[in-house]
C-alpha cells in the first residue's frame, strides 16, 4: 500500500558538537513520508540531508526553529 508524500520547509540551526559558538541558521525544502512534526525531527534520512546541505564532516548539533508541512504531494510507488 503506498504511503503519502509531504512537502516540508524546515528552518534549522546547526553548530559543531561541543562548540560554544552560536547556531547558524538555514532552510531546507524537502519531502518526507509523514506529517507528524515529532517524527520529522528524528527522521534519519532528513538529518543526513541537513548534514549534506551544511557540508558537515563532523558531528553537529541541530535545533529546529520551524517546521512547516505544506501539504500532500502524492503517494509513493511502493
């Protein structure tokens, strides 16, 4: 049974793990398989997309400022 695909716009802050510097903020526009905000925050594929966007080679701390679920964009094929 196909599951729905949702488009989300996420504002997040990041810094190096253990750093005392302030967070740098950025946005990412992507698709996820759930509209539950708490599940989006711990989604492993989304965290990998964020690390790839900020070119993080080391571990980073991520804080979510705003998560906007825009709406359903279709269904998966599997």
